C-alpha cells in the first residue's frame, strides 16, 4: 500500500497541480489582502479615526439605516437585525471583533472561502484521480498488477486525503505570511467570542464564551479540512463514475455554485437541508450567523456531510471493484 501511495503522489507531483494551486492561492490572498487594506484605509478617511469602537458604532448605524428600506426581504432583514445584536454585544463586552493582524485575516478569509474557493482547489486534484487513468488507458496497466482493485483505489483515496491536508495547510500558511506583511503577525492571543445561537429568529447569548484566537483558528481550519475532504470524496466518486474529467468537474462545479446561490434562498425549503452543498459553510455556526434553514445546527450539518462522504466512498469502491475496464 505504501508503494502504491508513493506512486500516486509521484504522479500528482509530476502534474504540478499542487504548485499551480499554491500560485492561485498566493495571488488571491494578495488580492484580498490589498482589498482589505483599502477598506481599512477608506474607513479611517471617512471616520477620521482608527478606534475600533467608533468604526463598529458606525457599522451599526449603517446597518440600521439599511433596515429602513422597504426593498429588503424578511430573511435578509432578520439577518441584519441579528448582526446588529452581535456587534452591540462586542461593544458592550469591549472586544474588538476585527483585531488587526494576520490571524484575523486568516480567520475571515477561511470563513468566506470554505464553501466555494477551497472546494474548487480540492476539486482540481480529485477530479481526475481515476478518470484520467481510464481515459489515458493506464488503468489497464494498473489492474494487470497482482494487487486487488480495492487497494489500488484506496491508494488513490489516501493520496487525496494527503493532498487535501496539504492544500488546507498551504492555504493557512500563505494567508498568514502574505497578509502579515500588511497587517502584522500578531493577534494570536486576541479574545474571540463564540457560542452565539439563533432560536426563533432571535439571538441567544446564553452559551457565549471567550476563547483565544489561536484556538478559534484551530476550530475553523478543522472544519475547513473536513468540508474539503467531503467535497474531495464526492469529486473522487465522480472521477470513478465518469470517464471524462471535464464532465466530473462540471457536475461538481454546478453543485458548488448552486449551493452558494441556494444558501440565501432556501429558508422556506426545509428538505434542502439534506443537500450537501447547503451544509458546507459550517464555520457560520462558530460565528453565530443565521443558518440557511431554521433548526440547522453544527452537529446536524457535520452528520449530513459525513453521510454524503461515506455514501460516496461506498459507491466509489463498489463500482470500481466490479466494473469492466475497456
């Protein structure tokens, strides 16, 4: 098995996909770092101060002004009201939710990238792990070796797990190194509030507690890794089922984009909570954001994702060990 995994990793390295992914992450992190810097710069120009309390108070006022508009939907109005309550809680607790520093940027970037950007990077690796072997005819050579089919597929899946871990680690490292040039590398011990819950459209602060930012980041990146692995597993299944890599990538891309759109539109479609793409943004539960559908919890979303991942693995191994290769 170790030799098989080494062989798969060697093939992956030769394709230089991980290098390309690292370059893409570097460019995008640089772009978002610059964009965040400009936002801070404009805020200072508009308010004439760098005091976070004044900035947060102005954000609350701006959000309250948006609530006066009759054009916003009831769901969006409810989210804005919850945001005001959270921001007011930070003010009352005298805790800066946007402590300057690279760790804060890492946290915010990961929370926004978990449901689309990181899954797309994982999809690049997972989409052709099997389908490229079939389309190129090399899978026949693999199957002629005195190794059982399930071991061949398992070596590919282990390669996927290692690749997902590398991508997530590289994402965090590059986010920290690049953003730290602008925002500084401090802020690991900054207090972060977590434990907000939403019950009946109201913010519940009974379970709120403070944790250091480094601990919060471990939680965030643990969830990011889990989501990336599930998306990679589903893409892996498509790679087994489809001979065309492009077709598999197209199906997964459509699912991810539709999930990003549906997240803001499925409040009244209760059965949609069982779709994997609706459950991808699990970091929202840590931040206390409103779930896409009332009643969804972190535990529920993790279970749904785990079921989809296990189902995809069962389908992958069942099909690969039984299908005819031609």
